[in-house]
């Protein structure tokens, strides 16, 4: 894939997870359509989007996709859609935006890698070849587990460092730090603010845009999202903590900036 920002790469790794699923008793590579919808940043609600796309492009249930009942959050259980990677590619393409092009290229690259793996598989009818393949795979698994433990320890250490360095920082300084983080290394700060606010809304189950609209109508005044979160909700620390977590690739630089501030 061509160069993409660390932020988009993080979204790909979190949302575009390909997994083996059974559709019509056949095990295939599939993806959660709701996660794809989130990555593509579609303006329509998920249910409207997926049903309209199925109807327009004549996708077939139990062939291109299957449905399952999701977990209930207190109301009616949502319908989840598990879609084939071929369907995911087509849905990505017809969005006709940058995120759609990135997703389509990602699925194509994954298919190429899978074909390469399948082509390089040993002949398992040969016991010696099968044993060697098992040993090699076991060594890879052990190495991956060790690397995962190492990364987890590093993340925990960095988080402890952040907690120790920031627990006494004032609200004004936290706002300054948030601005530094979202603009880190000339990042797309508008995209980073959007993601930060979305994560905040998901974590606290609220729609900031609607709340601000009602607030401005009530008090006949203009107010930004961060001002509303800070001055009206008094939740700047919560926004700050989410920012530190979702932009964890910048933790080392953040710690250095915190030292400078101190």
C-alpha cells in the first residue's frame, strides 16, 4: 500500500479485521460490515447504508453475506452483517472516497498475501515436511508471543509514566498538551480532533454536536466542542485521558513534551 498516516494504519488494524467465518456452510474470509462502515466514515446510519447497498448492488444473503443478532444494549438487538472480502472490496470502491480506496487496496493486498502463503505451504502428505512446518510455525508463535509481551510491558510503562507526570497538571496545561498531540509532526489535526471527539462520545454515550446545538439555541451563543466539554461538561480530564490513549504512538514524544512543560 502507498504511504498512509499512522492514524489511518491504526484504524485499519482495529476495524478492518479479516477473519474466517462460515457462510452457507463454507469457510471464507470475511469482515464485520459495521466496522467497515465506521472506517469508511459514511454519513448515513449503518442500517440504512448496508440495506441500501445490498438492494442497489444485488448482494445475496448466505452467499455475499450473512446476518447474526448482535448484543443488546437495553433495547432491540441490532442485526450484524458478516460480509465476504469480495463484498467489502465492492462496498469500499463504490464509496468513491479516499478511505474507500485505502480499504479496497488493503483487501486486495491481504488476498495476495494469503495466496502467497497458500502457495508456499508444504506437502502435508509428507510426514517430514509436515513436522518441519509445524516446528517452524511453533517457533514463529513463540517469537510473536514474546514480542507481544514486550510491547504490552512497554505500553504499560509508558502509561504509568504519563499518569505519574500528568496527575497534577492543570486544566489549562492539559488543553495545551492536547493541542500539541493532535498537531504532532504536522499530523492532520482536523482528522485527529474528529477521532478524539468520536472516541469521547462513544466512551460517554453522548452526541456532542446535538448538545452544542441545543446549548447555543438556549443561550444564543457560539461555543466550540472543546469549550463545551471543558466549561459546560467539566470533562476536559476525561477528554485528555482518551487523547493520551488513542494517540499512543506519540507517547515517547508526549513524555518529552511533558518534561518541557514541567
